[in-house]
C-alpha cells in the first residue's frame, strides 16, 4: 500500500467542507493512501494535452503508475479516439482508473460512458470528485482544460485517486447502472 501526504490548495473550499482548514493561508498536510500499484490510463485531445502533462507530473510526484495514450501536441485531433482508448483500458481491467482531459471534459465523459463498465463524468470541483468516488465508484474522470485552473485540476485528481468507494447501498445502485435496470 503506497502512502504519502496530500496538501490541499486553498483556492477551493474543499478543505473547509472537510473541516480541516481554519485559515486560508495555512496548508494542512492530510494523510492519504493510494491503492497498491494503482495503474492509471491518461489521455487528452489538443485542448487538454498541456494539462495532461501537468497531471502526469502530479502522478509522478505521487508515485502512481500510468500510461499516456496521447495526444502530445496542439495539432487538432478527435477527442473520442482518446476517450475510447482510455475507457477500454479501464473496462478491460488493464488499468484501475482513467483520467481524460479535453476542453470541457464533456465530450470525453460522453464517449467514455459508451464503454460498458465505465462510469465517467466531467468534474469541476473536489467535493463532486469525492462524492463521485464514494457514491458512484467513478472510474474515469474527465476534466476541462479550458474551464479549470491547473491547481484545481490537480486537487480534483488527488481527490479522485485517494477516495475509496463506500460500497453498501451505493454498490447496489451502481450494480443497477451496470445491469441497465431501474
Ligand atoms: C475541442 O475543440 C473541444 O471540442 C474538445 O476539447 C472538448 O471540449 C469536447 O467536449
């Protein structure tokens, strides 16, 4: 089991909601655990490749293993190609979770959700990132490089990685998603 220290950035209100912050100028180290040998598939389109590079550095800092599915430049590409590759990697079990970046995160999430077994959403804040792990077992996060400050995107990814699925009643609901029943 890998361990480390997560430092919340205080440009979001997540630390206050979590009850761990009292002053906006103080950084509070929070212990966290990332599952042993967690493997991440990461991909982006031309709008997201720079943020992807920043998130890869974050994964390096956290000691998380990843595979980069591209793209690697500002040359225009089609986001579904990258979303599908990452989603299929997660659905097939080669990767534990996926990270996708485009302009808004929306096209990536729509595409990823077409792959059975993938639960994806465009996430813009750490509270939703946490709840989407706890309640929905989100396994592919989609981020928008054109709508998110880099520091918040990093916080969101940390939260996505560190937060376990709660199971219980939520497991029954997620099973209904996967089986297509209501
Ligand atoms: C590319 O211009 C843009 O449409 C794409 O990055 C994404 O925002 C789609 O959802």
